[in-house]
C-alpha cells in the first residue's frame, strides 16, 4: 500500500477532528507512555497539550540524550541551480519571478564543496530548482561523482525522480533525499502550485517512496509551515514519517519543520506558526519517533535555534548560502530566502559546545548498508 492510500484511508479531516478532541487526560496518558502510539502523537499536538510544553520539552530532551547522546550533526546546503519551471507562489525561484538565474558548472560545484570542506563540513545537501533541461539527472550524477570525495555524506533536495533515476544517483554517491510535500492539503497544494510539474500532488507525495526503493539511506520529510493550519500538517508529517520508518526500516527517517518566511511580492504565511507551536510539534515528534532525526535550518533566527538545541534537534545547518555559488561569490539577489541565522559555522559550533553538546561534522560512512523495503 502506498502512502497516498494510507493517507486517503486515514482521512485528514478525521485526523484533524481527533487532534481537536484530545483532552488533558489523553495528553497525560501520552506523556506517561513508554512507547507512544499515533493517537498519543495526535494528543501531543492538540490544543489541550499546549499547556504541557515544559513536560514535553523535558521528556524530549532526555529521550534525545538516550538515543543520540550529546551531539548535533552539522551540514550545509550547496545550491547548484536556481532555474525553475514551477510557479510556487511562495518561492523567489518561481519561473514568474525576475531573479538572476544560474546553474553551476560541475567544477564550480566542486569549488563550493571544497570551500565547505575547508570550513569543516562533511555533510552536504545539494539543492536545485526543478528545471530538467538545465539540471537533468545526468547533471546531478556528474556533480555527485565530482564532489563525493570531498564529503562523507551527500543528500539531495531536488525535484522528485523516478525510482531508476534515484538509483543512478545512489550509484553516483547520493546517500539521502529531502523532499517536503510543502502542504498535505490537496486544495491548498493546488492553489500554491498553479503550474509546472510540481502541480502534481501525488507525484510529489510518492517521491520519498521511490527514493527509499532506490536505496537512499536517509529520507527527510516535512511541510512548509505557514501554508496551512499547523496542526493539520503536523498530524500528517507524523503519519508520513512513521510510515516511512516502518517501510524503510534500514533508512534513517528525519523530520523538518521549516517555517515560511515572507517571500516574493510580499507573499507571506497565511497561517503564521508561533515559536510555541514549533516547540510543540518538534517535541511531540521526538516523543512519537524517538529514533528520527530532527533537522533545524538557518531559516530560524539564532536565538530560537540556540534554545531548541536541547529539545530534540539532531541536525543543524550553519553558515548557509541559498544562491548558486554563494560560498565562493556571495550574491544576495539570487538567493531563495533570507537566512535568519547568519553566524559562521564555527560560531554555531561554539554555541553548541557551550550548550553542553558536541558539534559533529561527520557521523556517516557509505560502507553502511542500504535500505530494504519491508514486504
Ligand atoms: S519551491 Fe522549488 S520547485 Fe517551487 S519555485 Fe522554488 S525552487 Fe522551484
């Protein structure tokens, strides 16, 4: 059964009703359970749980220490292209926006990877828009083969591919895929993705399944928070991550909670997400998915990132540039979004150390096994 079928059977409206109906007793029962069910997770993201944030934070902290120890793994994105045929209304790279476009040559991408390697990064996330003519699968193969000796771990945040195409990128050195559904609500999805390949909701939704089938060993799921009411999105992010964990049991599943920033033409979140809501989602995810990675990017401001370190986060980006070639030649005009935490990687590492954690630049080696789907 695909995740689309799972989601249809679960019925997002029914899930939302269960979140709203959760009581303080449901929250307390979830907080005292050794192993949480999906119903417990729904209780923890409910309005009733918003007055239990301190207890949730304490449990999330101790569970993360048990499962991951005092470490935060650091990574950096490499934007290789900002060309895009899609028209996502919230994104400055949308085809309708007038921004300087560029695609890095393979050697330019290698230069970016080398700059990051000198900063200490061993985990790199290759990012691009969806422009198969400018950045076909062959392009990613070449980039990955060229830079894989400069990094211990390579992930992709690119457009969804066929299983065979993902398999080619596994062969070329890719270890993981980040693919956010943006919003799990089909109507909102249609409204914010009016044209281009990305308008196909189910093609995108099934992308991580194809990546898992192809042998990617880390799968990162999430929604772009602010497009829809956050509890509806969080309920399905939790369901999706849990389903992927069971199906691709050898892969590490991670969750992200990126919040939409004000973008092109003043487009901003129609459903703003507060810091407290972010903490509630993140800590609920930790309690429900104790072995999942939780990723925190430089979209969030430094003060909040520092406060979130002990609450379940396992991976953080640092020193990020969101324009192609930005580590070698910074150019704000071609950037995807404003980075909020502008500190250098070493400054972020120092904050992590001061919080009592160890910043880890490498926690992965490709000799580890590839995932196999459950029957
Ligand atoms: S969000 Fe991605 S697919 Fe959409 S316009 Fe931006 S770069 Fe293109």
